[in-house]
C-alpha cells in the first residue's frame, strides 16, 4: 500500500520507516524506476547497483527493492552496506546502468529513504514525480525473464582506486618533516570502515571517533555540518594537536571539517580551498556553488581566475548544473562537494576529505599556509550567520516564499530598505547595500531556512531584523524558536 505522496520529495523518496515509508512502497518504487531505466537505456534487462546504509530498516528495504527490480527483469549488483558515493562509483567500476541507494542520510534513525539515478540522468523533481505516477498507474515492466543478483566487493574496489589515485599525495606526505595527525569522526555511519583505511594507507596518523557502523547512531546525530555534532572531534583535535578533523554524515556523501584551532570549516570555505587548489591547472573554468554561499566565495573564485556560477541548493541540482556548464567543481553550504577535476563529478564526502588533505599538504609544502586555520581564512571574510532553521509545515513553506517575494519585489521598486537586487533561483537571496539575506524552503524537511551576511555586525543585525519581521507578518504559523546549523 502506498502511504502518501509527501514522501516523494524533490531529490529522493524519504519517510519514517513503518509509518510513511514501507517495504511495499520500496518495491513499487523499484519497479517504477525500472520502467524509466528500461525506457532510457533501451535495454530489456538493464543492470542496477543497489547499496544500503547502516540503518536497522535498510536490510528490509533492500530486500524489497531487489524483489521489485528482479521481478521487472532488472539484474542487480548487490553492493551491501556502503556509502552513497560508492553506489555512484559502482556505475563506473561495475559498468551498471544506474543505482538505487537505500539511505536516510543525515535524518534521525527512524527515517529512511531511496535515492536513484543513472549515468546520464540526474533524478530529481519531475523524474521523482514520474516514479510516483508510475506507481499509481501500476506502469511496471512486464517480463518473462527474472533478473539475477550478483555480489560486488565495492569497498575494496573503491579503496584500491583511491590508493592508486592519490599515489603522488602519499609521496608528498613522506617528504614532510613530520607525520600529519587527522581526527576522523564517521558518526557510526557508512564511512566508518573505509575513511580510516584510506587515510592510514596515505601515511597519516589517524585518530578515530565513532568508526564502528551502528544504525542507532549512539554517539551523536550523523550530520557533521552541525557544530555540536563535531564537539567530540574538536575536543580530541585540540587535545592531541591534530592538523585537522573530518566528519561524515550517515551515507558519507557530505564532509564536515575542523581546522587546527577547532573552528568549523563551513561549506563555502571548503569550496574556496578546493577552488584554490584546482585553479592551478584549470584557469577560466567554471565552479558551481549554491545560493547559500558567502559573497566572499564568489569574489575568491573570480580572484583566482575561475568563473563562479550561482545556482539552486540541492545535490541533484548542483550535479545537473555542473554537467550543463562543464564545471570542474561544485559545492554547497550543506557540504556536498562535486569534483569533475580528476573524478566523476558526483558528491563524495570521503573523496573530498582526501582532496582536503591533498590541498593542505600542497599548501604547506609551497608555503601558502602554515596550518589548516589559514585554509579556513582563504576566502574574504564577512560577518555572517549559519543556517537558521524554522520549523514550518511542508504544505505552507513554499506559499510563504511566494508571499515574501511579492513583498520584497515591491520594496525593491519603492527603494525601501536599500535593496539592490533579488535573486529568486532558489527561494529569495535579497541583496542590500551592506549585505544579503537568504530565505528558502527546505526541499528535504519541513523547514524554512534563512541565512544572513553583512560587512559589519550592525548591518547584519539590521538586515536580519528586517527579514525576520517580514516573516513574522506572514499569515502562516512558523516556529518561534530558531535552530542553527
């Protein structure tokens, strides 16, 4: 039985297991995805990789998905428990036509979800809608030949690939006058038994936190972009004098990081570091970043001879825009990072963490920096807030954005509040003389998200006051207490 359309979100299918998401829905979604893959490839019996995260419900959903695929004539490569990036990687290493990844990502343990995609198509919006429509219409493949399942040791393949990919980095580390210390907090997720192995292979001293897979996430919530979730990593980093720390979310498609002073390296700062490194051999190429990123990042990208492209938030949206623009790098404030430079262009937190180590070692060697704290400060600094999240019902969050858009367009025309521009590619990024504000509806959670930046604390306070007053004056019920992260 299909539990409701609301679990079919912009980028994936996501809900509370046993309540809004069950095995019947997962099996039907797999059949509907099979319909699209067969149509896209022209193959009667395509092959799809299927992976799953460490959540307790993932095994049952995995079985349901495999039943749906094989009964549709689709062959399955069983990846076992693995990070989402390894499901993407398998399309190249196993030569599959696409993937299904069962993961609740950084949501609480009771949640789970399904991500899908193919080599040539990024699945979001209408493509996810089509899966829902095909389920309702029972538009499933008809076949007399059942698909088969084979098992792939994707973790070994991935580790071996990165070992080969970063041979030069290993040699550079050997030439340093000391052995770098790195703290790895895998958040009990799918990076637990992979990231430490890769870093140790490179010759660094690894200090592990929560590197045993556990779907109940006993240590902390698996979202390394929330500062409180990196508190233990910070404590350990400062205690041992580590060079930096990295953290991963539940399915390891995102990277969090702390510099040697224990400061968070936010998504736009990390994009700035990666851009600085890539610019050495990619002058004039494009870099895609989302609307949440600091003005300082866009200034930095231009200053190093690259071309910045501002686009919608969302991993699917950035991936798609990168393909359109032939960009070498993409990134989000939510710490999804996409390397088309020397890699496949999908978001991979583990790969990004090694690129961070590589950039760090290069900059140390050539004297650009003295420590990782210098990397944090690589983009021009403005006064800004983290993301501020207000609980807001899914049914009204987009209506609130529309109401605010009408108001602020009027203020722009009337020259009210010294507004100079409004960018509406993803919510509203309102530019003032002295800074900017972002208001957008989350595509994955019932939240309204705001962020503010300005040249001074006073200007930041004024801009935030203006926007929050306008939000309060809408006719909708919005949580009074803010959450930051």
